[in-house]
C-alpha cells in the first residue's frame, strides 16, 4: 500500500509499480494536485518516471515563496 499526500488531501492505495506521472494523472482531480507541484517520495525529490515501491509515501509539494532581502 502507498500513501499519497497533497496538502491536506491524503489517500492510501495499492499503487506499487506505477510511475509518478501515472499517479499524478490518475489522482489529479481527486486530490486537487497542482500540475506545477514537485513529487517527493519518502522525503526525497524524484522525477515523474520514478516507479513507486510498496510502502512508499508520495507527496506532491509546491515550492514556497522566499522573503526578499
């Protein structure tokens, strides 16, 4: 089973073997995933071709703005 997180939205499902791109397309509407968000698996940045392993947590994150000098 995999946990997919986007902000306050969260889902647990069997998605092992699927690419991040596939998961993003499949759950974009259900989890309100921003197309510009970056995928992070178990705390590390990954690309869209990464395939989920059983038990991994995928989080879609948006870069936060930085305060100017």
